[in-house]
C-alpha cells in the first residue's frame, strides 16, 4: 500500500515537473523560465496522501462496493413509481421556481441556461441514447437553429414564434443532409464525421462574413414578445407587456418570461421523447442500438430509421438554438465550439443513456454546479473535465442506467380484459 | 512550378507531423478499439515540454545545437510518455471492457482536463520561441523565376520521421513486444490466456504513442515557433482523420494518411483559400469514408453474421 | 410424400466468392412450400454463407434466388433486393447461429419490434401514434396479442417483461424463432436452431418446428449439425461440402449416400462405417 502510494507520488512528481515546476514567463527578450519546484512537491504530496486515503477507504468499504456491482442488464422488474414521482416533483419545482422568495434575477438566468442544456440533452438523447448513434457534432444543429432565427428575424423582421418552426425544420434538413451519406458508417467513424461536420459549420460561420458577419457575430437580435406584447419600458405605437397588464415595468419580467419559454420547450421535448419511445419508430431505434443486423433481418430499414432519429434530434437542437439566440440577443461562432458538443454528450451519457431524469441530474451536476463557481474561471473547466472522468469511473453506465420497458404484458392484460395468459388466443 | 514544389515540400513536412500523431491514434484504436480523444492534448503537452526544454538548455548554457536538440527530444519523449501512461492508467484502464461509450466520455473529459491544466499552469497566452534551426537549401535555377527553399529544419523533420517510422515498424514486426501487441490487437482475451500481459502491452502502446506525439510536438514548436494550449484539438482531429484515411489500425496507413492530409492542407491553402483548409480536410474524410470505409490501406471488413 | 408441393424458393447456380476463396460453388436446390428443407454439411461447407446470400447480407457473385410466395401471384428475385426488403416485402425471416436478440429490451418488446412494418403503417409513420389515435392503439393491441400467442407457444409468457438477455440459452433460441415468426414470413430460415440445446430442449424444438410447418403452412429452411433434428423432421435434405452440393434427397436417401458418408468421415470408398458413427446418422422416416 505504502509502496503503491510512493510510486504514485513519483509519477505525479514526474508529471508535474515540466509543466508545474517551470513556468514560461513573458519577458522583454521573449520567453524566460520561472521556477516553482515547491509545486511539484505539493503535487506529489497530494497524490501520495490521496492514494493512501483511497486505499484505506477501499479496504474499509470493500464489502459495500462488492454489493453495489450492477447486474449485466438492469431492467426494472416492476414499474418504478419512484422515478415518476421524482419527475413530477421536478416539474412542479421548475414551474414554481420564479415565485420562490430566493429566486433573484441571477438564479432565474442560470436556471434558464441550465434548461437549455437539459433540452439539448433530451434532444441528443434521441440520437445517442435511443438510436445509439454517436454524434459529436450536435452543436452544429444548435448553431443552425440560432443563426437561422437571427438571420430570419433580422432580414424579414419575422417574430420569434414564427421563426421557431422554420429554425427547427432547417436544422432537421441539415441533419438529413449530413445523415444521408454518413449513417451507414460504423459507430466510431460516425462520431468522427459528425465531429468534422461540427467544425465545418463553425468554420463556415466564421468565414462567410457577408452572411454571418464572421467572428463579430450578429447582435441586436429581436427579443421574443408575449403574444405580440414586447417587454420594453415603452414602445412607441405599441402596447408593452407591463402596460397591458397594468404592472410596473421591470426587466425581470422578461427574464421570467424567457425562463417559462424554455421550460415549455424543454418539457415539450421531453413529452415528445417519452411518447415516441412507445411507438414503433422509437422501439426500432432502440432495437437498432442493440443489434442492427437483427433489425435488418426483421425488415426494418436501418438507414431510414437512423435518419429519422438524426433529423428529430437536430430539430430539437434547432429549437434550442433559436431560443438561445433570442435570449442572448447576440450570437457568434464562439458559442458553438466542440466543447459544447462534448458537454451535451457528457450530459446524455452521464445521465445514463436513455434516461430522461438522469439527464436532468447530469445537467445540474455538469452545468449547474460549475455555474456557481464562475469566479474561479480557470479552474472551472478543469473541474468540469475532472468530474466527467470521475463520474465515468464511478458509474460507467451513467447515473440512472436502468431501463423501463416500453410495453408490458402484465399492465396490458389489466387494461384489456383480465384473462389468463393461457386463454389469450389469436 | 516552383510554387508547386514549395507547397509540396511544406505539405510533406506538415504531413510528417500529422503522421506521427496519427500513429498514436491508430495503435490505440487497433488495440483497444477506442478513440483516444486526449491524444491531441498529449501532443500539445509534448510541445510545451519541448519548449520548456529548449529554454532550460539556454539556462544551462548548452549551445551546441545537435546536442541540445537531442537532449530536448529525449527529455520530451520521456516525460510525455509518462503523461500517456498516466492517462491510460487513470482514465481508461478501469473502464476497459465496460460500456462502449464510457471510455470515450472519459477521454473527452481527460482532454478537457489536460487542456485546462496547461492553461492554468502556463497561462493562456500564445508562447513564442525564436527560430533555433536556421538556414536551408536554396534551390534556384539559372533564371531567377525559379526559387524553392528547403530549410534544414524541414529536412530534419522528414528525416527524423522516416527514421522513427523505420524503427517503429521494426519493433512492431520483429520484436516479442510487437508480437504481443499484434496478438492483443487480434484478440485480447485469447492473448491474455496465452500469457501475454495485456495490461503491460496496452500501457506500452500508450507510452509509444505519446513518445511519438512528443516528437511531433517538438517539431511543431520548432517549425511554427508559436504554441498555445489549444493546438492539440485541431491537430488531434486532423491526425485522427489521417489515421482513418489511411485505414485505422494500419501503421503505414497512418503515415500515408498524415502525408495526404498535410499535402491537401498545403495545396488547398496555397491555391484556394486558407480559411477553408480544415473544411477541405474534413470533406475529404467524409468522401473517403463513404466510398472506402476501411481507409486506403485498411483491411476490408467482412460482416460476420 | 409431399414432394408435389409447389416450389417456394428456387436456388439456381448460386456461387459466392470472397476474393480468391470460393465459399459456394454452383449450388442449385429447391425448397418447397409446407416442407422443411435442411442444408447439412461439415464445418466450413458454406452453409451459413447460403443463408447470408439468401437474406441479403451478401450479394452472390453468380446465381439466381427466386422466391415464390403462396397466395401471391408474383415472385421475388432475392439476389437483387436490399437486405431489409427481403424480410419486409418477400417475407423471408431468419435466425442466427449466435443468437441475435435485442438483449437489453424485454421479451415482449422483441416480439413487438418484429411487427415494425405493420405497426408503422398503422401509426401512419408515427403521426397517428403521436396523436394517440384509436387506429394505432388497436393495431398495438393486435400486435401484443400476436406476441402473446407466440409467448404461449414457446412457454415464455411468465417472463414476458424480462430483459431478453437474461433468459436462459434455450429460451433465447426459442424466442428468436418466435420473433422471426412475428414478422409473419412465408419462409423461415433457421441457422443451427438446436446448437447448444440439451436433448429435452431439442425435442421441444422439433415439435415447435413441425407445428410451425403444419399450422402456419410456411416453408422452413434449416441448417443443422444435430442429425437427430435433421433426420427426424426434414422432408428434404441438401448436403454441401466445400461449397459444392454433393447429394440431395430425402433423409433416408442422403444418409445412405456414399458421397455424404465420405464427406463426413473422410473414409475411403467401400470402407465400412464404424458402428458409433453410423449411429450418428440415424435413418428415420420423414414425417
């Protein structure tokens, strides 16, 4: 145990020596070296103690760990009522959040951001969680949605609610456009092609200045209105929201309105997914994830089935993108880098592939918590990456991995006529 | 004509660097079937260690260039290899044989960790290094229109790459280590039943891949003279593209793929537009995968039913 | 004898090459409606390759595969069809040598997924399903009834909500056959259905296959090593060796054919069969 910890400490020292022990400092003559060998010592000591602690903990809890090892295929034996209750509680909490006494503008704003990620996670879940297609370029569809809303509203002056379906449809078209040639590829190749596609979209947004204004982005994007009532202190010739309802004007109203808009959008995504999972297309997605060869032998068209998952996932990203654009009022290619795709994918996988509530938990863990530590700027992403690794090591199948069957024989028998299995004739 | 040859030289140099990184991807993919997403960042770490090494040579007063280059090369290969080993040990080994996407997510997490670790430790600003290897061959014809530069550095890059490739091919095809590695690649369970220490073979694969990435990092530091913590992402992606293009799992394929990507990038930048060079690279990747999914030198895969 | 039954599948001059390797060489045979046709042969004889050509996983190098479904005037040229269409339009269902269930999904789901195409039409490609229209609900109930029928047949009703991957091996084999039957095929191809089954399970399987033939009136095509299965239930046997057909006929005829005995035993012509091996090729009258 001690030897192991010592070895770990030596490795840590070796790792830390070049990059922590020396610091490249800018000086008059270009670069110079600073020395911080003490840090190497700290790193080694930390690893030594940590390793020892882990060994002790493992020895102490070995029995507990053993018991927790999951069975091969977790499939709930009975309907998990608990999860349904948790789901409704979460929805209720989300609905009531703006009324809570501690809900200041900042909190609502952060919750809105969180909900964007939840919605993106739910959208990507159709592609990755249900259909098992590894998409590393999901952010491209998000970008398509955001830019299509921004451009449509700026060029034609269309309202948010009018643009929303357009943006979704356009993103879905991009999904089909990309999916058609690449969906026959093997899993990992698909991952890398989608990754490349995400980069292509970003590079095009960055360089097609006449359309997208390049790296400067598009600003002054129209904010959404409440059925035509804008959230402004005063609008010449129009009734504003606060005037119509006879409320005093407050910028917080728009924030709360935006919060409810994304809540509705996200819940719609969730409802859609829950519903389509129980339809033949949803079952075919899951079957495709399990075994594509068997699917073909049952007469399921793999390309078309995958394409539908890809397009629907893209569509929800398009909706989320439109919302993002209208919320920010400003978009630039910088918001659509690979790291966003990685975060969304991590939310889906960490949540436990296919689990809708798991995605909410993972989003809170990965996006919500680091948001509170924004002051620690630099360390935020470091902690984020570290959390991704640790959660995967802790629960490789995700936080909530068990799967609920989409249809049950027992429940079905109750619904129809209570008959014994033997009597069920054709 | 001279412009064409100049681009050819630049492309080959760039291709050599991509090829070295691509080998790391292709070996790891071949052996444990995962995309080692953090490999690009291992290369970035190699570049930073080399940069520290060169400055250290300056502090220590070693001014004889070949000696300094060689020392830094060794140092950076060694220390980067430790990074490669540690990444595998911490983030991938516990997940081996578990759910398929878990190692990939872990690798993406590791990539984020490494990037931000370097950013925190060394600062986000671009790090410049004044040119160390000067001069080159000037190839000019009698008429003054024809003018091509082949710098010594480019020669060194290509020579070192060819040398490493030769050595590497020897290791894989002729030594017991290589045999164990190829056996593990074919069937990990069987190899371990036959007494191959699979853990060690996988570790060695990561160490070798990281060492080659470190060489690539050193060369980039010398060639471009500027590095930052973000170089790993794009280079890693292109190198992976190179590995896929050449046929993943195939060493000569990785080298060939790297060369092609380097050439495509150089020529596209020279003749079309420098902004869209990455788009060109990825478009070609997509085309290759659609029409020849096994890559150029990959073995065709017959679907077993 | 039922030899006069109309042909269901006609294989003519089927040849499959992989690079230089000839896996199947000029194979012709006919499988008839309401009959069980078995393809047997030593390991590596190319049996599974025949199935893969038949179900669209490989494109044959040469040859014609004609399927003539009953009560449907047309016929299908299988070698020209995409894999999934062979199952969807022509009605050829298959099982796999190494079972390919949707292991993470429940037993019932496996059987419902097999009815995908009918349910897709009923749900108007998900539109009616999303709106919760009556016509989809009814179709789904029918699908469950069909699944329940097969669950009863394979005695898995009690485990309907289990993950398919958690079933014991023998049950998985039966489930795979039931899943294939849920596509309502006219030809069912079984790739070594008795592999890994104990004698009791194997006898159950025989019964199931004979029932399928008798009650559903479809043709069965069978690859099998287990001679007790082949000899007891098949109407017609095709013997392959090194990709080439060497004998064809009733189980009786085939098991006495010297070429077959030579292929299986590698014995010289005229040599007497050792008694234990002769017992491995029992001669039972076709049912």
